[in-house]
C-alpha cells in the first residue's frame, strides 16, 4: 500500500537530462530507485536531450580515455529542449561530458549552453531539482544555486568551485538540501540522496522498502562523506 496515495501534492512528472558522456550510475542509480517508487505512485518519465538521437556514456575525449576503449551504453531521448513537457522534478546527472565547463581548459561545447539555458528556463516551474555529482555544475551555471548551499563530486572539488563561485559549496557532505534543490556528492552518493528524497516526500517506509528490495546499504547521514577526507578537503570556515 502506498503511504501517501491520497496526497495530491506528490510529484508526478519527472524528467532527466542526458548529454554525451554522462555518468551511467549518476543517472541510473537514481532512476532505478524511482522505477521502484513508480510501482506505488503514478509517475511519468521524460528523457530530455539536445536532440532525439541516442545519447551515449561512451568516452571520446582521449584525455579521459587513454586506452582508446570503445565502451558505453546509450539511451534514447523522448524529448528535446524545445518540446519537453511540464515537469515536477528534474534530475541532472554529471559525467565527463561536463568537463568543458569545469575549468579543465577544454573547448566550449555549445550543446551544454543549450542544456544550461533549459535548466534556467525550466526551474521556476519545478517542484524539485535533484543533481548528482557534477550535475551540480549545470545547476550552478544556470544560476539556480547562487547563494544556496550545495555539494558535488569531491575528486573534482577545485573545478566545482570555479564553475560555481556564487554557490556556498559544502565540502563535507554526502548530500545537501537547500529549498527545493537536492545536490549530492559523487556518483553513488546520488542513491543516498535519492532515498532521502523519497523518505522526505513519500515517507520513511517507502525509502526503507526500496533500499531493502534493491539490497542497498544506504547512508542516512548527509554529513557523512569519507571522500572529502580522502581528498584532504578542508571544512568551510576552517
């Protein structure tokens, strides 16, 4: 039995942004949690990209793929940036495809400009934004994190601070909630953030059930982040 099936305020229309060389687990870790949730609540998913062509996780940039491997998975978008339907929740994964905006000195990618503009245009009508890993870079560049607390991938923390100079970045956080924006640390942290989101919006029993069915050992403390320590990141104000 769904806990809040009588609550008309729960989100219905979800969208995920994808771009070339997005990180698979950033997207699919959170999506699989939502797949499970959708058994108990009416939910719709839109997969949104610049075009309707398949979008691959494959790494083409030799700087990040020195072995020259041809390895990746593709998803097929349902909508592009011009015809996406109204959304309640927008999921923004990260990935090496965002390196061009991360201070790495790579050539600009105008496809990312379109993506950033879509987030900026869409945000006012959204109930929630969920970013995973460097997906927060897109939110930062769109201006929706200005003045807010947020977190991101710890391995690329220096680039994160370059991308979002007006954001109050929290280094020692697994995930951060500020208003209606949920940002997570790197990759697998998106699953902990997503389960916390499910708990907040749909109830603790839902989050507990999904984690058990996925056989996932979740972390429930948003300030728990061993990777901040691994990368020797100082806490803010210290």
